[in-house]
C-alpha cells in the first residue's frame, strides 16, 4: 500500500545519506522487497529454514490488483500461469548451500522452471506458495509475494508480462537474498 512506498522511499533517502557512494541503480533496489507471509515467518522462527519451508512450492503468476499482503485472500485475480520444475507440477528445486553467497537462495540451474500459460493477461504479481494453497486469507500458509513486470523496479522481472494462453513461460534465473540489515 501507500505506507509501504513511503517507508521504502524514506529508507532509500536515509541509505543515500549514509552511503553517498551508492549509484542511483543501487538505490533503486532498496525499495524492492519480497513480502513474506506470517506462515513463512512463523516457520522460520519455530520450525526451520526458508529452504525447508519452500519445499514443494510453485510460483503462480496472477493478473489484477496486488493483494495488500501475502496473508490476504486473492480477490478477482486470474491465475495466468503456474511455474514448477519442468512444468510437471513438481515443487521447485533450489541450489545447494553456497559459502560464497550464504544468505542467497537461487534456482538450481540444472532444472527448468516453466509452466503453460492458462489464461491470457498481464502479470502484475506472483506468489511462491505450496501447490495446495487455495489463495484464501491465511496467517498459516507459506507464501512469498512480489510484483512482476518488464520494469526493472519489479520484484520479478520477465521480458514479456503480457502472457498468451497455451504459451510456455520460463524462469531462467531466480535469486532471493535475506539481507543482514534494513
């Protein structure tokens, strides 16, 4: 919502004053952030890692207004595509731990993340969620939500956000870093 934008802009301005050597491009990334659901945050605190929480998850592309949080129910959103390993409905595979980037979760490059486009439309956001997620209001479902577009300010950038039914949509690269500070 608007409050989130104000907070992000405020953080960006404060960062610029603390880190004057940052370029405008670097500052742009400070306002982007995946949103973690209450269920995912609870899992991290009480049950285990982000990797264990995301086992058996898929990425769903939706059109329409972006829900205010990953806990919120989908409203009149249309599911445009579901991305899974090899497009077979199998949960996504992430790379093994990498000491060079210890806080970054990346797509396993040996796998193909793809899915058939189910309906034509413009992608506005994604949810990384369990295959069984119904999209209803929940504080227990594991979800990550973010914006999608061809614009570099989006959380997930795709070359062509206008999807056409029956086409194959792929995600070639995915990386999510848990930052040490805000």
